[in-house]
């Protein structure tokens, strides 16, 4: 709830599943926007196994300032596992966080879409105007690791994350060619091993002509067109 003077307070309460009565009340956050700065957003995210919950705070930053996000992770009894503010090495004006994931170990993962300015494109030798990076914060070592998902001649789109039962993070996205408006040409997937912190099994899968002809004419396929308005509804991990 908001109070006068710019105070934001967030509470959680236990609930008796049999009687429906409220039990113990926990204050999860007390934040003063006048003293601590404005927020663009706050939200809660659960881990896949429901053993942990994170409160995330997106701090309002100026265009040339680095992106800053606050996290407070709770165990299932609402005790605090860890709390930290994480600053990414990229300015606010170039960055949009498009997805968050809290894994079962209590680590936080952020998908960032990062615009590439002219100097970046010249350095990388590409015409692609943005890239994706995955930023992972591992709380036991208090380290942030960036996984650069830049593709030399392709745009990624609709990048999503989930965790499988083998303690791996699954990333999936579609990709186009150098022209983002040309339509989707294939599907990218990768795994992040949460034990070693290493990406493995990264694979780009071009759509074959037979599949593309379900959506496009033969002439469009011959010209190298891709499929527009293509989205991942859900990825079902089988392992």
C-alpha cells in the first residue's frame, strides 16, 4: 500500500487452507520514494518449484545512467534468502529488460534487449541494430555474469526463459536475418547449466522450405522471406 509522504509498504500473510483465516502478517518492503528515488515498477516472481519468491524493484534511472534493479528473495516461509541491488553495465537509454526468471536455487536471471549504436555496429561489423544479453546473478558468489547472445547477421525476437527438472535454464527465441521486418527464419535454443554457470547445447535451427510453405507462397520462400507474427506460446521441457 502507498502512504502519504511517498511511502510504499508491501505485506504478505499466511492463510489457513482449511478455514480460510489469515494468520501471520509479514512486512516484505518499506520504501520511501522521496528519500530513495522513484520506481518504474515492482513485481513478484515465483521459482518453478514454488520454494522461493523474489520481489523485484525497477529503479527509475536517467538515460545515461546504468540500469539498476533491486531484488529481495524469500524462502517459502518468507524468511529472506538474500537481498541486493544489481547494476548492469549498460545505459538506461539503450536497455530494456524483457524477462526475469528466479531459479530453484534462488539465483535471478534477466533478459536484456540492448540497442547497438553506430560505433557498436562498426566494431562488430554488422548492420544489426540491437542484441540480447542474459544477465545472471548467482547469490552464493555474489557475482553477475553476462551471456552475450549477439548473432552476427540475425535479429533475435521473443526470447523467453524457463527452468527444467535437471537444474538447467532453457532459453528459446526466434530469429530473422539482417532485416528485422523480413520475418522469422528459424528457432534458437540453448541451455545454461546452473551448476557450472556455462551455456551448452546452443543451436540455431533454420526453418526448412516445406515448413515455410505452410505460411508463405513458393515465390516468397524462394526470395528468402520469413514468417511474420510468429510467437512462442510455451516451451515444454521434456528433460
